[in-house]
C-alpha cells in the first residue's frame, strides 16, 4: 500500500507476474490509467477513480472497468481511450 496522487494505492495485480508498463494520471478528470504487462506478454488495462473509504483518511483508488486481457500494448491503450471516452 502506498500513496499515489493523493489517494491510497493497493496493487490489484499482486502476484508479481505483471509489471506496470504505462501509468497516466489526469488531474482534470481525477482518473488514473494503468496498463500492466503479464508474464505471458498480454496486457491488462485499468482505469481507476478515487472512492471514499471510512477506514482511511485518504480516498482509495478503485478500478472502474472489468478485467480485460489484450494481446498488444496498442490494443490496451485503445481500450482505455474508448473506456474513458464513454465514461466521462
């Protein structure tokens, strides 16, 4: 657990077989986008929004989208762009 952009970050891919290959924070939208690359080469794109949790002083980053596994980094970026455009 760590603080990231004024909210608590809990790594959702905890098995350490995935690594972050893209991270982008939009202060205007207060949204965090992260793309993980799995050990098998596939990509996991996530969009996160801050949510209040009564247990913590700071909000917590929570995923907005369902887990998607995509074959290329470009597909993952396109997925996030489309998701953000339809959920803004």
